[in-house]
C-alpha cells in the first residue's frame, strides 16, 4: 500500500508570494482559509482582509479553528480545506470502504479498461494465519483463469463483432468488453488505485471510522492518510481516534439480530429470478401528486398543503402539463430540477461485486449493504457461456467458496477478500426521483456495463408503475431524442450540443 498527499488548497495570495520566493513555509496550509471564512459571520471586515490577517498569524488562526470547531461545534469551517490523495495498491474490498464517504470525489482504476495482472492484497489477518497458503493458491488460480478467459473472450468478441473490428479505432472498445467480463472471476483482494479529493470535515470522519474498522488494511490506510495531514492542518482535524460508536454499534446490532431471527426463515436458495434481483419495496405514497404540488409550490406563494389539495383535484392532463413544463427545456446533460427530490423509492437489490463497484458511486443515494453472501449465487456473464467456459468458471467458484468457508469459520472479518467479482450481496438503495433520473441517464445508456444497465432499467421500470408522471422524461442518454419526441410530439431543439472548449 502506498499513499501520497497529492495536493491541497492554498490561499491564492500565498501561491503568488511563494512563486516569488517571499513566503514563510509555515503558511502553506489550507487552515488559513478556514480561519478567515470562520470570521465572516462575526466580522465587518472584507473577506480578503480576513484572509490577510489569517495568513499573518497562522498559530492564532489555528487556535481560532480549534475553538470554533471544539467549543462551538461549527465543523463546517473544515469543509473549506480540501485534500487530494493518491491511494495505490489497496484491495477492491478496501476501496468499497473508501468510497462510502459521500462528499468526496474519486477516480478509480477500472478493471473494465485495464488488463489485470497478479497483484493482490494479503491482509494481515490471513498472512498471520493457517490460511495464507491456500488463500494465495486460490487467488493465483483465479488470476490464471482470468488471463485464459480474457484471451478467449477477446477472440470471440472480435469475431462476433467483425464489422466493428475492421475499424482499428474500435479495438479498445472490443478489448474492454473482454476485460469487463473476464474480471468476474478475479477476487476482491485484487489491487486497485484511485485519486481521492476530500474536505477536512469528511476526512476527519474517515479517520475515525477507519480507526474503528475491523479490517487491518483499512486501519492502516487511515493511519497513512492521517500521517500526511496531521502537520499540514492540525487545527481542523480533531476527532480522529477509534470510538465506541463506530466500533461497537454494528457488532451489537448483528448479535442482537442473530438472536432475534433465530428460528425464522434463514437464507433462501441461491437461484434468484431476474425479478427478485431488483425489488421495489417502498416508495412515496401519492408520488405524482406530490411532485406536481412541489412544482407548483416553488412557482407560487401557496402553501404546500394548498398545492397538494389542488393537485389532487386536477385532471391527469393538467398534471401532465405541469410535469412537461418542468422538463421541456432539459437537454440530455441536464439534471432534473430539485423539486424531484421530494418523492423517494427504496429498492432491495441483489448485485454482483462487479456491479456494486459502479452502483456505490451514486453517493447521493442512501446505500446500505450486507456482506457478500455465496448463498445468493454468482453472476456469470453470457459471453462466458458463448466461449464454452462456464463449467471451468463454476469449478473455480466452487474452489473459492470452499476456501471462503474455511476462512469465514475462523476469521469472518477477512473472508470476503477471497470472493470474486461474480459473488453477490444485498443492497438497500434509497433514491429520490431526481437521483433516479441521473442513474437512468448514465446507467441505462448503451455505453454502460451490462450488469448495472439491467439493474438500472429494472429500477426505472418499477418506478414508472408507481409514479408515471414523475418518471415521464426518464431514460438513457442515447434515448433522449426519442423520449423528447414522444412526450412533446416534436424532435428536441438542441441548444448546446458541443462542449465549450
């Protein structure tokens, strides 16, 4: 594992002075911005003067930050400090923990575009146990099969899509299809890397959660990140130690749940129908009327209660006209307006690790997930059947699950490392309609990976049944023109089809 502090934000005047070699390195910290902005609410001085004062007295600024955060509880000032990290050589399993934090940006090495090698993490829990040998042997078998599978898939895909293969510019696309399906046999221990941008407030939470985490790899990552920023910004990152709340809450819930559900129905069979993989289990009652009422509320001076009464008395066509007006000027890259956030849907989704790697990136949703569960079966790409490799794929899966069971019986915290991208877990996903529009635009698109494309399509299908007006304009990017013409009867008039350069 390698972690680097790639950068952090500085006051622009510090950058100017430093470029002239006139500044003291003591002020090379984002804390002065936090300190200056913290004073805005109580000082009549212009903001640029507050920044000048903070730069001149860094220690005083730090004392002010500590007082405001610790004594007054105003953590928001820490959000003005932003850090960039290079995170290299961490497992796919650990990356799931890193990307749980919402108010951050991540760009991750994609297993869809990069050919994997034999790089994988051996966590301390397994390295120091009786399972080290069988663990490494199993992952090596997975990786050898990945290479064999990748070559067969590549040959098959180039043959199947000979028309595309004639264009050398399409070779990377076809090669990517082979990689994205071959990776289903690789483990969650496979090394990845990412760039992370995170503000100090979220970073403090990350430190606390990671210090309390059951996996040694995650704890080590937290320690490395902290060591890089503790001297740069000591006044805005204060509560970093493991605590009872983060360490004990979920273990206590697991123990109590096990006791209470003993005797109830246990795990179901592995074979799940397609409809069981995505279920709509809860949604806002009277959603379409609420959407219409919310659109009217923001465009009038009526109370929401009055808007809702009016919406319920309107004809379907009248309500449809209001919804149409709210999307009439949308283009394929636009986000639905915020009024669409007032209706919600909750889905119970069974997803492969490969699909979850993409689903988890929709951080404006509420995502709660279980541990991976071999009892839910595995996701096997159709292409693997087409090249006659299903039996071998299943054999590797069976060997993997045998090793998993052994590790899980003694080191349950680390057992998921050995499972593959094909293995599944349950995810409880809550989204508002605005976020579902975004998911649909991105994940139903033809460029999206097939596994998440199916789940996004199924979510939209179910949503349309319970809130058809709210979902009137929802759909994939490439279907935008057709959706527009269906709703409005005319083709869209694109006003900005070319990105600004």
